[in-house]
């Protein structure tokens, strides 16, 4: 303070003291007021008074202290959902989190009607995150997940900031197909994703839903496609098995014991939905010539094992041998071509011969062989001219034709004294001894001549008293009648076949025998009955 000021104050003090003697002892009140006080007139006008400014409390002179309005209580002074902020001489209010002031200012003093109201956080887009559903609460909000979303890192309801939870979309993973359908397209594997299916190759769609949708529960739903094989079950061929197959191709093969004759071995599923069957033909593994046999010593039969359409060329070769005729070789050959599967070739096989017959199927390059024996046939009856003689030494004539069985053939001349009804059995051995007269009239063999000794023609005189082949040609008795029978015999080992002819009748000069058996016939003749079973010849002589 400078000297002049002090002088002024002193002067002022002197004036006051001089002018107002009654209040001389009172101070200038206003001068003593606190910096944060105002000097006011007393209400009764009796002087001045120091009053602390608004917002301060104190005596107005020595201290004025800031009054804390907030101590009164935030709710009381600022209202609900507020925070009270004290300032020097004043205060202001802010809203709690989750609330906002109705005047849209950050701070307020409620004396103008401003209050804190709930903030609707749900108006903020995606406050709950993708797939989250916001629910506003008084002063807050909570989140849950939309269908197709699941809470992640927490439980519902959750608060995205506090819980760090969020909604995650449901993922169904890769869609599963139904049998015989394949995935065509997919929009996604998450909730709402759609997977389209089509039938697998070789199958046709018969009905049902052809798409799958990823559900809120994480499961694919909807696919009910019915699948049906386009061509149906794998086709089967006779005597074959399936080696390999997929839905459009089947590979066949012949089963054991069968072999593929021809044709394709693959069946294909055609675009029309029908199997185009393999043409494989499996035929039993059998010789191409089978069931070979000779029927009636004449015809050779066999079964051709071949594909039915084929023509096979066969050659039949046959060779005949004879034990009894070393020089004999019957070697012949025949060819034929045929589509038939049952074949017959008739061969001109000679009798009493062992044949080896070979049949070759040319294209199959297969030969089958069998042996067969031909049997001993009944020799042909000798060709003679029946004659009747009145001499006891008749000369009979025989012509013969050569026969392939000549090496085993001979002639026997039987002499039969005539009496009563006569039955001659051609197969009877006959007695070689004409003198054995056990019976009054016994037939005997007068001669046995081997055919090779005959040449083409022979004259034989009955009763010439000579020996022929060990048989005695005894003279005929005078006065008796005889029949002369010529027997041709074929004999090989145990087999013996013969045929007989009545060669002549010799009349005894003493009397004439008359036999009247069958009266009906008028002429003289003979009936020969050949009974094959017994190879017997029976003569019935008729005379009137
Ligand atoms: C008066 O109040 C003001 C602010 O309100 C403050 O800064 C100051 O210190 C106070 N003066 C005294 C003397 O207390
Ligand atoms: C699925 O089915 C619908 C009818 O249900 C049909 O129109 C559509 O072509 C089908 N899609 C396929 C890929 O087959
Ligand atoms: C079946 O196999 C054949 C031959 O390997 C092949 O070409 C065809 O695509 C296959 N089909 C299916 C449906 O797999
Ligand atoms: C045929 O063969 C058999 C057996 O080898 C033999 O016993 C028989 O005498 C033969 N027959 C002829 C006519 O060769
Ligand atoms: C062939 O002849 C012999 C003896 O002669 C006989 O044992 C065999 O059975 C005959 N074979 C045929 C096929 O006739
Ligand atoms: C058999 O006899 C006749 C006459 O009766 C004669 O012509 C013929 O030559 C004779 N044959 C033989 C082989 O002697």
C-alpha cells in the first residue's frame, strides 16, 4: 500500500469518526466481507451485513465455504438414475449408464424439468451382434439368439459387453445324402442352407423331396428322395456269375464247368433304363462230341456240344479188323456237315468185325473214338435147286456166292431117313455117325465142307462112301426115302449161326412114302418156317 492510499484511508477514518460519533466504535462491515460473500443491507435497514454468496455457507466475513448440494442426496436433488456432481457454489447432474437426460444434454440441473429416462439400447443396430435379439430393460438390455443361432461363450440371456458372449450361427456340417443320390449344389452348411440332390448315375427319381435344409437344431432335414435303379437289379445270364459291377456296367463270366462260347461279357444300363444284356453264352465244358454210341451195329450216334447256330464239319473214319482174317482191313471214311446237335451216320459195317470208329469235329479240333464189334449173322441160305431122285447115289449141285464171312463158314450135308412127321432143327448138332442106330431112323451128317473149298460151284454125291471133313458119307440104304438137307454154318469162337435148305429127296426104289398132313393144299410144295430164336427150319410136306 502506498503513502497516498494510507492517507486516504486515514482521512476517511477521520471523517467517519468526526461525522458519526454514535457508530464510531463499529467497523465498516462491508470491508470485512469474505471474498466469496456479498455485502447486503440489513432487512431492517439498520446497517450492512455480509452474506456468503449462493452456494456457499459461512459467516460471510471470515469464511464462506462451498456448500455440497450433492450431500443432500443425488436422488433428492437430481432425480432417479442420476449422479450428482458438486461444483464450487453449485452442482450438476448426469444420468446413470442406461439412462439419458430428457434434454439430450450431457449435464443438467433438474430445476428446468430435465430428468433421466431409460435409454432403448435396442435401437442401436446389431447391439447384440449378428443373430442376436435385443430386449430392452430399465436402464439396460439383454441379448438372446435368433432361431438358427446359438449362444457362444455364455448362456442366454447375455450382455454382449459384460459377458463377452455372442450368437453364432448353427452349422449343420456337410449334408448327408440318401442312398443312390448325390449332392448337386449347396447354398451353405449353416442354418437355412439348402442342399440339392440328384439321383446317382444309373438311378431315376421316383419321388420324395430332392433337397435338404439346415435346421435351427443343426440337423439337415427334408431329403426323402426315393431312388430307384434305372435298369433294376443286375441282370443274370444262364450258367454265369457276376465278376464285377457298378450301376451301369456288369461284367459276367461263365461259372465253373462252363466256358464262354461267344458273345460280349458286359451288360450295360441303357439310357432307356433297360439293361442291354451281355450276349455271353456259357456252355457246359463237354467234349464237342458226346454220348457216342453205335445203334444196331449200323449207325453211329452222337450229341454235338456246340453253339446251336454253328455248322460243324465231321469226318467219320472207321477201320475194321478181324482176328480170324488177318488180311482183312475195312478202312473207310465219310464226311458230313451239320447244324444238328443230335447226329446219326449210318455206316455199312461188315459182320463179325471189330471196328474202331473215329469222329473228328473239324472246327472244334476234337476227335472221339469208340470201338464196336459186329455180331455173327445168320448166314444166307445156300442157293440150291430142290430135286427129287430115284437113285441111291444122287449128285447134288450147289452154287455159292462169295461172302465176307467165308473164313468162318462151312457146309454140312444132313441125311434124314423119312418117317412120319418130321421136324428138323437147323441148330441141332447132328450125329457124325450114321451107324449109331439108337433110333430106328436117325439123321446124320454125311459131309462137312469148308466154303473156301467149294469154289463157285460144287457137285456132291450123297452116299459115295468117302469121308468129308471127318464125316462119313455113308451109302444110302436101298428101299428107304431120304431127305438131304444142306446147312450153311458160320462159327466164330463160341458163336454159331446156321441156316438150312432142303436140298433133295431120294426115293427108295422099293416103295413110295405118302404123307398126307395138310389136305387143303392141292399142289406139292414146301413151307419153310424160320424161327429166328432157335434157327430152326421146319418142313411140312403136303401131298394129295
Ligand atoms: C472464493 O470462491 C472462489 C471460487 O468459488 C475460490 O476460488 C476462492 O478461493 C474463494 N476465496 C476465498 C478467500 O476463500
Ligand atoms: C427338385 O424337385 C423339384 C420339384 O419338387 C423339381 O422341380 C426340381 O427340378 C428338382 N431338382 C432337381 C435337381 O432334380
Ligand atoms: C461303371 O464303370 C464303368 C467302367 O469302369 C464306368 O465307365 C462308369 O462310369 C461306371 N458307372 C458308375 C455309375 O460308376
Ligand atoms: C475183337 O476184339 C476182341 C478183344 O480184343 C477179341 O477177343 C475178338 O476176337 C475180336 N473179334 C474180331 C472179330 O476180331
Ligand atoms: C467185342 O467183342 C468182345 C469179344 O468178342 C466182347 O467181349 C466185347 O464185349 C465186344 N464189345 C462190344 C462193344 O460189342
Ligand atoms: C457139276 O455137274 C455138272 C453136270 O451135271 C457139270 O456141268 C459141272 O461142270 C459140274 N461141276 C463141277 C464143278 O464139277
